[in-house]
C-alpha cells in the first residue's frame, strides 16, 4: 500500500511537471517567440521536439541576448531583465512556491519564460552551443551537510558543459554567501580555465549593479556574497 501511494505520488508529480512544461511551451508558441509560423514549429527541419524544443534551434535573431536564471527564487532578475524586450529571459525554479512567484511577475511578458524544472539539466535541452549570452546562478543551494555535498552541481563537469552554450563574450555568473561552496566553484573554474585558454575567470565581492542586475531576495537577506564569473573569450 505504501509503495502504491509513493508510486502514485511520483507519477502525479511527473505528470504535473510535464503539464507545466507544455503550458510554457504553448505560451511560447502563441506569443510568437520562435519567430516562425506554427507550421514551421512542427517541422523536423528545426529539430523541435514537443517533449522539449531546442529553442536555440528555432529562435532566430529576434533577441539580442538570451539570459538564463537558474533558481530564480522570487523572480527579481527574470522580471528586471525582461523589461528590455530585446532580451529573451528564461527562469528555472524547482520549488512550486518560488516558481509561482517568478511566474506571477512575468506572466504577461512575451519575452520571459519560467519552467518548474531542474535548470541545471534542462538548460542543455533548450539551447545549442554558442547561443546563450548569460547564465545566472544567484545563491545556489549550498548543501552544507557533508553527506549532501555530492548534490552540488557547480563543479568542473557542469561548468565545462555550460561554457559551451555561451556566445563569445558571454558569461556564467555565480554568487554565493557560502565560503566552502565558493572555494569549490572557484577552484573548478580555475582548473577549467587552465585547460581552456578561451576562458577568463573573475572573482570578488558580488555587487548586482556591477553586472547590470538587481538585488535578489537572498542577496538582501544574507547581506551579500562573493561571485565567480566565467567569461567565454574564444
Ligand atoms: C537560496 S535560493 C536563491 C534564490 C534566488 N536566486 C535569490 O538569489 O534570491 C536557491 C533557489 O534555487 C532553487 N533551485 C535549487 N535547485 C534547483 C534546480 N536544480 N533548478 C532550478 N532551481 C533550483 C531553489 O528552489 C531556490 O529557490
């Protein structure tokens, strides 16, 4: 009985996640974000799959910047960046409560999309290489307990995959108030830059205005943090 309950819970979460995704996908279609007619969207030519369209393959040159915020929280950054209609802004948030908060801020903006999904994984489903201008990860969950540390995603493997999505001059911007996670991210970024001379690493005290961003809820609550920025130069 317990097994059945657990199984039906997992199934319903899966179905809900799929419905959320499809809702965002159809909104994108109706808002004309892809810039092609709906007929084209079905075309195999653009590599679109209904399960998760590769937006990178279908978004033409309508947007000058494509920005992704992983763990959007209250949605301040998605809201702020999507004020400029030249930006295409994608937010990912796994927790329902925060997903709704972000969504409510931008639901009428045709250039902003929020997915209730694992952004660290799904970003690779959405975009092809050399497509994203900026990947923002503000105050990622630090998983402070030793037995949970393996859940930290911002390590060499993920960072090296994510840099491939960046346009030349694009960057990954990570801020955290957690000293140990910061040291780990910084070390991974530096070792990546040693292997790839096209990457430049910057670190320091995080100031949103320096990067054209606004303070997030967590930034304000924690009174700041440090950043690691990985810029793709070549
Ligand atoms: C500490 S909060 C920071 C929120 C926001 N960026 C800020 O600065 O206020 C971390 C957020 O990341 C979200 N999160 C954690 N893992 C995630 C994932 N794999 N994909 C998307 N969001 C995630 C959490 O639900 C949480 O809202």
